[in-house]
C-alpha cells in the first residue's frame, strides 16, 4: 500500500444494517436514490426524508450481499432513523439493527492514486474483511468500513488530523445532517440532486412528491453554499444569522481553521435579493451581520 496513505478515525459515524429478502425493496420505497444502482462494486449516497421532503438523514449505502446492506450515518441519528423506518416494515422481510459497535469507520487520505484502492467516485472494493469506497478525486479520499476485530491497514499507515478530513469534506461540498439539523432542509437545499443522491426516474418514496415538484416546477432559491469567515468565529450546525450582503443563512456544517476563522457550508439564497426574499430569521444566534467570503463548490448549482 502507498506510503503516502494516512487514516482518520470517524468515530462519530455509525452503521445501520438492513438484512433480509426484502431489504432492497423496502429501502427503495424509503430513500431518494435508486437502489437498483447499488452493488458490491458501487456505493450510493441517498437521503431519507419526511413526507414534506425534508432531510431526516444523509446515508452512504454499501452492499455486503444482495440482501445485506450497510448504511453509514452519524451515530446520534441511528436510533431515531431505525425507529422511524421500523414503523413502515409491516410484513416486509427485513431486519434493521444498529451495528455501530461491530464496525470501525475510518477515512483514508492519499497524496495521489493508490493502485490498491478504488479509482473512480463511488467505486467500492474489498479491503481485507472490510469495504472501501472512493468518495472524491482530488484530493483523493476513501471511506473504509471494517469489523472492529480486524485491522485492515498496516501499522505503518500514519494517523491524520481529523480536522483535515472535515475540511476536505466541506471543500467537496458534501452535506451532513445531524440531530440539530434533521428535518430542517429539503433535499435540494443540501444539493443532494447535484451529488447524485436523488433518482428522479425511480418510483415513489417518502417525500418524493415534494422533491419532484421542486425539481420540475420551479427553481430552488435557497441552496447550500460554501463560505469562510473573514474574522475568527465559531459556528456549529443549525447556527443561523445574516451575511453582510443581507442574506439569511443556516449552517449545515462547519470546521475551524488554524487561524481561528471558520469554513462552513450554509443554506442561503443563491442571489442577493429583497428583504421579502430572505429566509426567516427565527433562531439566529445573534443580530450582527457575519462577514464571510463565498468560496467555490466543486460542482455547479442549477440556475
């Protein structure tokens, strides 16, 4: 394995396992992506939504076997997500289990491509008894799931700063939903359509009507965008306020920088408009406008 590879412990992520003959068909009716595209060689990003199209959780799906799937999401969301999904199982032959204690979730970073790791985005491969998924191209990043009883990486692989992983995730425009932001944003506000996490040509799923209407009938005026504060700041998910250009925002995710400033993803208007077009200000942490520089995302937002 490449000597430039380093690893990051992602212990705030957990694993929800779905097993049984109806596991795929059951989740097909609950999640926004098309599970027909999921395979042992291909991972999927998907959203789980309420009937109003608001994102309950963002899940990274992997297939261990045709009737055995793993979903990676924040540990704090697994109990409520599992409980909510369980209400709809009815007669379906599927079992859901929080298997976070049985799995180690890690991130892998590399300065260049490694022949032993998947080369294309969402490609999945076996690594020992675990699974590794390519998340992004530049810089190269992979997600590794392995049983806690196994050590799939040699001791020579260096440990990286966990903040480095989070900064790269924000730079890639990857949203995450936490307990504080669950059911706060509709799917397109988190750019799930730009990230291939929504299949508009699949059948019905919870929240599908609202998500499809936003896609086909009108432009989404508020979307997740990337910013960096101009002065030292501490922001957290769900923090809300007003940018210096007058746009109201709500933080999706944030990470501190070495100089005290903060890089963050926030849902706000795509363009500066009138006060009537700004989002509601309820829940703002303070009344002072936030000075922030808008940064580019690695993908285009629909116009």
